[in-house]
C-alpha cells in the first residue's frame, strides 16, 4: 500500500514536470521565433538599435534572458499544476497539528481518489479510533470508580452490623443468653452475606477480565438442572416454594464448562427463590433441539418494571434496592450469569409481567471454545 501510494505520487510529480517543461519549451520557441523575426525586420529597415542587434545575433546575454524566462515559465506552470495538492497537503498538515494539540474533533474532507485522499481517509480513521479508545478509557475509569464505590458500600454495611453486635456482646457480660444467641445469629448471617459478596466479587472479576480458564467437556444439562434444584430444596422449603423441572427430553449432552454452567443456573435459581416467593412456585423448562438448548427459569413473584429489564444484567444493579437489600442480593449474580453465557457463545433474555418473570438461556449443543473466540470474555 505504501509502495503503491509512493509510486502514484512520484508519477504525478514526474507528469507535472513533463507538462511544465513542454509548456515552457512551447512558449520559449514562440518567443524566440517571434522576437528574432521582429529584430530582423527592424534591422532591415535600417535601425541600429542595440537590443534588436543582440537579439538578431543571439548574444550571450539574450540567451541567458531566454533561459531565465524559460525557468520562470516552467516554475510557474509546475506550481500551478501542484497547487491543488499543495493546498490539500496544507489542510492535512493543519489537521495533524490540531490533533497533536488535543482536538480530536478534527477531520479532513476526503476529496478525489488519489494518494492524498487516502492519507486524509487514514487520518480520519486514526482520529476516530483514538476517540473511541479514549471513550473506552473514560468508561473504564468510570466503571472502576463505580466498582470501588459499590464494593466499599456493600462491604461496609454488613461489616458495620457485625462490629456493632460484637461490641454489644463484649460490652454486656450479663446479657440474657437468648439475646446473645440472637445477636450471634445476626452477626453470623451478616458475615455469610459478606462472604458471598466477596466470592461473587472475585468470581465476577475473573470472568469480566478473562482471568478464568474454561474446561469444556460433555455435560448432561437436564441432569445438572435436576441436581441443582435438589440442592436448593432447603431454600425452597424456607420460602414455602414448590419447584418443577420440565424437559422435552430425558437427557441432553452439550459441550460446555460444567462448573460455570452450574454457577450460572445456581444464580438464576437462587434469584427465582429470592424474588419469586410471592408466587409460590418456580418452574425450570428445558427445550432441546439439534443445535440449540433453551433453558427457561420462571418465577411468579415480583414483576420487574419494563424500564428496568435492560439494566438488570449490569453489575451491582438491583431491582428495587430496598427489596434487594432485604433478600441479601449482592447485585453481581445476574452480571455473572451474563458473562458465563457470553463466554459460551450463548444468549440470555428476560421478560417480566403478570404471567411470570422468565430468564431464557440459549446455548449451543456443540460449543467450540476456539471457534467462539474465548478472547471476547468481558
């Protein structure tokens, strides 16, 4: 590309030189022929004018004048032919100077289809890429600050409670045993919430910044979901919820990372238990096709407002903050779900209305980590 552009530019310059030389030669021939004719005529008429005599005899001084006139004509012609390119180069140079001073809104109009228009196009592309990179850097900085703020807040809240109850227990030795047990239970619950937040935070960070390696193998997704529902039985009982697993096949083997899938669906089931208690039941549906497996986790509790649906997979986002605080949500569970689905090359959607809140996961049966470009994590 560079060689081609250089050749085009050199060809253009050589062409302009040749054109300028032809113009200069034609004018010189015209000038010399006509001046010689005029000088001969004047001398024949009997005039002894020194200038005409020098022209007629092609004196050295006259030749030098002809040469200077030829050089002048050539230079003017060449500059006129190069003027368009010179103006364009000047505009590109001004744009580069503005960019160097930090003005990333500078662009150069792309005119024609030559080496300079290509240069302008590349310059505009470079500026757009720099702008995009800076926007990403600013967004990354904003996200980092948001992450620090949210983590500090979410760590401080349970930690403050733990310290408060521990201070009460250490300050009052004569406290009734029942009250002691109550405070210890509260502190233990807060400590478990703190532990979950830290685990979720580390898990999210590893997923979001590609610090986790995938171990892809054969996974029976129907069996996996059945096991996860059975493991969550105490939580279902605690919330007075029933659950049901519906599948159009008795078993379905897919290629995936079993541990990550377990975490994905565990988060969705826990989310359904927390926010679906009012609906009295949770349904998990599996629809297996040849290439795609669709898993739907449905609860019939709290309806998520339509304007909040696009935001619920954002880290630390909580639907109805006070309600999430009461249920112990960290705001990272669904962000982790989204990341695990993404690195498996799948999709996740959510809908919520009076007929239930449905999280729908679509996964490829024959997932290939290399084909799906594992580098896209986060």
